[in-house]
C-alpha cells in the first residue's frame, strides 16, 4: 500500500486564524497625500521598528509607490540627523550576539 502524502496547509487554511483577507489601506493614499515628506518625523516613525529598521509593506500596509517614498524619506531624514540610524539601546551585547570586538580587549 502506497504512502499517502499530506497536502501542505496553506496560510489561509490554518485553524484559529482570525485575520481577514483584506489588506490595510495605505495611510498616505487614505489621506490623499501625493508625496512623502522627510521632515514629517512623527509620520515616518510609524514606518521604523524599535531597532531603527524600515518596516516592510506587509507590516505597514503602505502601497508600493508610497513605501518606496517612505524608504527614501527615512534615508534622507537619517542623513540630516532628524532620525537615528539605530535606536539608543540597540547594542548587541545584551542580546547575546557575537562578540565582534573581542580582539580589542586582548
């Protein structure tokens, strides 16, 4: 008797998933904003993680056009020191990462 293969479970077929299939509306399209402004720091902070990384479209809900404008605006704001490149407590030592500076101690 041949072994039956199990069909892989698709993401939408999982049990207990209470998510809707509708995407979040883009915050810039919803407010009818044409260009993302790099000086609007409060809006740009919503698109940056706690560690300082730019969040993806899947997380933020931004459309393709505005997500690329957000990335460009965040990079400009970082260059002008309006936004930090990394957060204040983003050290690797407390996270248990590799000790890259171990040769300096010796």
